[in-house]
């Protein structure tokens, strides 16, 4: 599986050739533009910052917290007589 990822990464590498009268800044700008357009940076950041899967128990606790918080919010509104 690692070989497939490496091959995919090698396919994405951009190549810029220097023209006779082009200065190094222009070459660098063209390279940066081509890298951004190809989506290489997005792919590398996605691989670098992989998110972990959230456990079922944690999802359940978060959902219960949201339910309780909304209930308390509506109780406060009702107490202040601002409920429609």
C-alpha cells in the first residue's frame, strides 16, 4: 500500500524548465502557481494532519450534552417569557 502512495505522490510533482532570459524569481513564482493549481499542497496537508475517528461513546456523550444545553436554553427563555 505504501508503494501506491509513493507512486501517486511522484506523479504529482511539477516540473518547470528555465527559459533563457527568465530570472529565478519568475521561475519560483511559476513553480508555486503550478503547485497550487495541481492540488499537491492540499493533498500533502490532508495527509499530514489526519484526523482520528471519534468513538461511538464520545459521539453519544456530545449529543446528550447538546440536548441538555438546548433544553436549559429554552427553560431560561421560558422563565424570561421570551419564547414565541
